[in-house]
């Protein structure tokens, strides 16, 4: 059993355009003693559930932008945004681009304001 202070609770909106009935919020728990970047958390979710689609290969310097995601209603760069143990967060696709699947967006399909 894990201690809630040594874990991060993640609520993530699942999205599969080919299977709309599965589009709902899923909750994952990632055990950790240290703060993790959003990208590290996404990679751990993918380890728990290999059907979860996310980008995990990025520059990890906050420069390329391929890690853009929405955390608790705020668009951020996932590679430099940290989540601390004990926190509960909601992860969604970046709000300015069309979702392709789960938190992966199609950067060639910006949404109109």
C-alpha cells in the first residue's frame, strides 16, 4: 500500500475518435517520492496502460513545444512543469490544437479562437 503523500493522482480525459463510448475521465496513481515533470508522469501512465496515447520524446528543455499539454486548466510545457507528490492534477490535450487521441494533439490542426 502506498502513502497518498508519496503519490500523484492524475485524472486524464481519454479520447479515441474511433471509439467514442470510451471517451471519459480515467484516474491513475503514480507512486513517487520526488517531484516529476508532466512528461515523466505521462510516460508512467503509459507504462501502467499501454493504450494511453501521449508524447514522451521531447527536448526536456522547454524549447521545442512538442510537449504542450493542459494541466489543471492551464496550457503548459510538460517537460518543464513539475508535479509534486501529494498533488492531484487533471491532464488534458492542449486547448489550442485538435486532439488526435488522449492527450496527443495534431499540431497541424490549430483550433480557431
